[in-house]
């Protein structure tokens, strides 16, 4: 089931961008993807597009071609939001542990 809490969009780096800049083709997609670097809600954005099979535009730093390839590689994923949030939490946990170990 896809959760409908889309308030993350209010924090998106692209929230004030012209939509025509995000729904582009070809090499212009690199420029659109650059807007996603450092975006605080990149994970939520990507999960939204993957869970809803959004076909157009750059979402979470990935083009439609990249998202289609990912969906083909992982056809059994039921919730990209859950998967990506779990992966992010694990990454942050490991990073925190690593920093704690370095301080000792």
C-alpha cells in the first residue's frame, strides 16, 4: 500500500523550480538531476515516483530511464518507500557507530 503523506514536497529543493525544468529529455536531465543533490527529501521523492510508477520527469535524482531499469531489476519490491527509508536508517546507524568507534 502506498502512503499518501506527501508533505515532504514542501521541503524539496525543487519546490520553487519551473516544472518544465524537471520534466525534460536527453542531456537536460543531468541539469535537472543536479537540483536533487543535497535535497533533504530526495529519498521520499524517489520512493514516491517508484511506488507510483511515475513515467516522466526527474524524481529523487533519477530519470525515467533509470527508474524503469531499477524497477526491472527489483520487481518484487512492494514498497519502495519502506525499502529506501530502511536502507537510509541502516546507513545512518552504521555511520554513527563508525564515528563512535573512531572517537574511542
